[in-house]
């Protein structure tokens, strides 16, 4: 069928024939003419090789001709085939629904009943090796486009609100996913869509189911599940149309096709690959018992950690409380007061010593002053004579006979008082004149210099 996609449309051919032959409401074509023109155009196509999948074989040994339906492997399109019954019976392997084949035939139009068919003369079944080679080629092409990039994949939520399940009706995969999921989390919700999981209807039905689940806002993750099977049975899950549809999905998709050794292309483009449908349920649905045990364990660890922290804080608090500063909060004040009192005592003692020392020095200096002072001299029997000037100024001590002249009023101080007297005469001591002359000469010389 892939070979027919590039052919010009039938409507264009009819339009061309309409222009070549007058046609109007007054000159309509009869059915026979239309059928003949269409037959002539179709049969000019010649022989074609067409690939597809067998969906229906109508054959009876008594029939001369057998009728087969060939379906596109990616889209919901088909074409009828007509084949000689004997040729069909002589095939090395009988045709079955779901077989991938390449047929060689010529398009034919039966004017009698206005039907189209492909008259087939050869049928070649596509072998497993060729199919696997095509799958590998598709993998390389999609990988080069980046469809398998891990950065494009999304992780399913921890606890989805609703899980979409695409699987065969009444299949073991459906039972496994539902039973395991309900055992792990009884309140889990599913939106199950049953589709074909092998054969030509698989790709369009699965794609339609995915689009339906994608439109449901409550669906948080989608599981595509199928049990094990042969390579031919799992081929639809390696078709390019399905793979690209999954790559465009925004909702995370879990691929659970076949068993562990099976590896369709869907596994590579899906957000999560599960080895089996049971494994898919385990990866999507959390285990309520396991989560409860984990929560209980975490609570125990939290309680233990909290108690350990409290014990540690208590020990630290007790260590702080046992310190002298907290055992007796006034102790530092008393110690500081003792230090201050001791300093004040030392200060007082030092000041007392200093005062006593100063007093002793003062007494010593006083004794020295008294010993050298006039009073002590007077006490020893000496006296101080002062002359009282006539101008009324204060008395002056007489140190030389020159300070006194006869008749000068004198004041003589003794230890117990004073005596007022008058100078009767002044007499210089012998030798005093020479001394005075020498003293005067020295003074004069000094003044001259």
C-alpha cells in the first residue's frame, strides 16, 4: 500500500476525462461510461509491489478466486486483493491474519459492480529477519532525531490520581496490572481502555486510546501493557506511527510489552520501561505497606534523633550549670569586691606609709630648720640687734657698725623678748677697716668690668 500513496488522485483523472468529453445536465454520462473510463484509467497503472498486513482471508477450495483484505501497518487504511485460489493454496506457508506480506499485482476495476481490487499474482511473506532489520533501521533513524534522549523523558508522579491502562480485553496483562496495583495501594484509580494488542488494528486503536487518555486531565500516567508473544505478535509496538505518537505525549508513558528479553521500539521512546506488566504496576503504584513501614521507621529514627539531641542538650546544660559562675552567680561580684577591697587596703596602707614618711621628713627638716633658725641661736644666749630708722620704716638687722650711728634707736631681741635701747657710741673693731677697704675695691672693680 505504500506504493499507492504517491499516485495522482482519482478525482483529477475524472476531471480530465470530463474536460475531454462534454458533460452537462443536458448531456449526462451513463453509469457504464463512467465505469469504463475509470477502469481504463486504473488499469493503465500497471503492476505494483505493495506491502501490508493480512487482516482477512476468504478462501474456499471450490472457489476459483479468493479474496483478501490487506491493511496498512500504520494507518487505518486497507485495500481488497483478488487472487487465484490455486495460487493461494500453493504458497509455502498458508496466509493468516496478521501476517506481513509484500504482494505483486495490478490494480483492477470491475465495471459490472463498480468495485476496485488489486489483482495479485505473487505473495511474499516478510521474514522475521527482515522485520528485525527494519526495526533496527527505524531505531537508528529515531535515535538520530533525538526521540530516545533521556532528557525528554518525564518521571511518573509518586502517587498518581488516576492511571491510564491500554491493554487487551480480558488479557493476563490487564489482570496482573490491576491486581498488583490494588494490592499495593487499594485506593488506586484506573481508566482502562481495551484495544487490539496484535494484528493490523493494534496501531490505530492504541494511538486513539493514548490520545483519549492524554485529553483526560485526571490521568497522571499511562501504562501500555501486553503479555509475551512472538516477534510478529509484538511488531505493532515497533511501528513508527505508534512510536512517534508516544514521543508527542505530555503524560508520562510506561511501556510494559512482553517479557524481559522483548525490546520493542516503544520501550526506547517511553518515559519508563517495565520488564513485565507486573513490573509496570510496581513502578507506577507505591506499596502502601512499604510506605507505612518506611514512615514508621522514619518516625522511630526521628524520635531517636530527637531524644539523643535532648540528652546531649541536657548534658551541655548540666555542664554549664555546674560551672561556679552559674552555681553561685554572686561569686564573681564577691571576688571583684574582694579585689577592690584589697586594692583599697593596699592603697590605704601605701598612703599611710607615704604620709608617715612625709611627716618624718617634715619633722627632720623642721628640726634642721629649727637648729639653724634664729630662735635656737637666741636660746643659746645670742641676741639680734635691729636699728629702727627715723623715717618710720621697718627695723633692719644690724650686721655691721656702719648700720648704726651714735644715737640710733636700737631693738635688741633675746630668747624671751626684746629690749629697746639707744647707741651711745660706735666703735669699729681693730682690722675691720682694712677688710672693708679690700671689700670696697673688689666691688668697684666688679662694677668697672
